[in-house]
């Protein structure tokens, strides 16, 4: 996200994050990758898959 758009608010300069159409399309396409802000969909799928497998093995063992 680029910090390109600015506006004045009570004499202070505030910078807003502006997404271009290409950036939004790239975010949709790259959801599988990890970012600094969140885990990707592949990492989430492995996390929940292993959690379900562990619970299943515990239930099967008892």
C-alpha cells in the first residue's frame, strides 16, 4: 500500500493509505502468502488441519 494521498485536518498533515486497483487484485491473488500483518491461507489450513488431526488421535486413543 502506498502512502500517496494526503489531507489536512485541523492544520495537521495526515497521510492515508491508498490502494490501487492493481494492489487490491494482487492481495486477492496472494492470499496464500504470509504477510507482516497476517498468516496466509495455506499456513492457516495446515494449522487447523493439524489441530483436528491431534484431537482425532486423542479421541481414537481413548
